[in-house]
């Protein structure tokens, strides 16, 4: 089995093409009107690299030049009203994770309305996890901008009207020590200042996925340290209905969150449609049946005629020619004793060999078979 590679939202900031201003910490994008807090957001302003439609990814990127002592980025905020949040740092050059903290690990101060947290990002973090609120960054090597640090805040399932679950945290840039300390407080970006990176990302499709869900041997594109993934790929057949079945994890008893997303494994690797745990109907045995259909296979107005079926859009375009389905099944923070946790599947192995009834499986059904199994209306 060839390996396939997956991950979170990819970022391309174009930093290698930018001049280096004479200051300690350089923010990117370097456009003057985007020198603010959290100037890049996914997937609202970009649809790259298989993002989950139920999550928001807010990005701050910076270069530590190490020409002054005490360089750090200080991020202060309150817990968003959301299912989950985390803060993670990455190396721009290879999208690899440097450090991470999530809402179960972060240390908070104050009580009630004054309860908050402060996360500090420094060029080097040698605490070996003893200080979860201190995250490491890439460090300047003196020759190029390969030390660009991508700071990403993830928020899943906002309980507020906006995707951020409330006000975004404040960002402060500091350098120097004692009386020579320099402090720059960034204002949170206005909607007009938020947008895609300066350069579009160049992405390679995932390879090696088959019509059996498997766990990838590696994960790229700024992968979330708290997520684990299964993937399957299936060619389109206008004469059949593609159905994903499996036993549903319980959220939050088994996992913090789970979802199934349909993606396009080409171009910018966009997401088409996602279903999250609380949107998925299950039968009396706790099993789900998710049909992945093109617009002209089963039209929206006819979907209510099927009992116990959840629908994912294969694409937004009708027609007999469609890209392959590329399905990503996510587990977020599964419990250690949960028998259906994706983390139990070794990299490169098929889920059904390890997860039993919890393994998602693909089945192609003729329209007549699908109607006989699920249709209740005329």
C-alpha cells in the first residue's frame, strides 16, 4: 500500500521573497495595512489543504531575528465559547509542528469574568512541557527566512455568531530586557485586513489512498497535534450511490469531536462538505449511514424521503464527470480507552483491521438498492 499524506490547513506566506526590515521580530504579511493581530483566516478567506468546515484557523506569522535579547510574542485571551481550541507553532519550511497547547492543558489565571490565559512564544523552549503556556518558535539562522514561525489558533464549533467563539486574543511583540524592553501591541485585524497569504500555497495531492479507510504514514500541511485522521478515495460512478457506514463515536464521552469531510484531492485541495458528530443521525444500534452524492444524483428536495441517511455533497457541480471522492474521517482528542479511536490504527494500516464496528467503510449501491434500503417516501 502506498502511503498517503494529510493534515490541516496549509499556509503560504511568501516570506522567502520579502526583504527583512531592520527590527527584532518581523511580522508577515508585511503589507502595512495587515500589520495587525491575526491577519490570515481559514477556511473563510481561503479553502486550502482539506480544512474542516466546522473549524476556524487564525494565523499570526513572525520571524525571530535574535538581534536583541528577550524576543517573544505574548498572546493573551479568554477561552472562546467553542467545543475546542488550541494554539500551535510550526516551521514554515516544512510545515512541521514545533510546539502545542490546547484548552485542557493551558494554565489560566483569575476567576469568573477575569479568568484568562497568557501564552508566550519564544525562540527556544527548553522546559520539556513543564510550562504548557510557553511555546517554542523557529530560530534565525542568519542566511534566509527559513525560521519563519507560523502561529495557528484553531477553534472548533463556535457557540457564538462568529467563527472565533468571541473576541480573538490580543497579540503583543516584545524584545529587549529591563529598561530597554520594547513593546508593540497589535490591534486585532479588522475584516478588511484579514485575507489569504501573500502568495498562494503550492500543494501536492495526497497519494496512495484506496477505497478502504486507512491511516496515513505521515501527516503534513500544519497537522493538528490533537487530531488523527483516516482517508479513503473512490472514483465517481453516476450509476451508483457511495455510502459510508460505521458505528458512531459519542461526543464528548469517546472523542471531543469527530467529522467526515468530502474533499477534492487536486489543485488547492479544497473541502467540499463536512458532517460533524452532532449533525449525524444514527440508527438504534448507533450506526451512521452517510451518502456522498453529486447534485443530480439525489436532489436536495428529495433527500428527506430517505430515513436515517445523512448526505454529503460530492461536489457543487452536476454532471457525469466528477473528481474522485477524497474522504477524511477525523477524531479529535479521543479517550485513551476508546476502542474506536483512530490512534489505535498504525500508520499505513486499514482501519477495519483495528477498529471493528467503529471503522468507517465504503459501499457502492445501485440506486434501486439504495432506495430499497432507505427510501420511505413516494
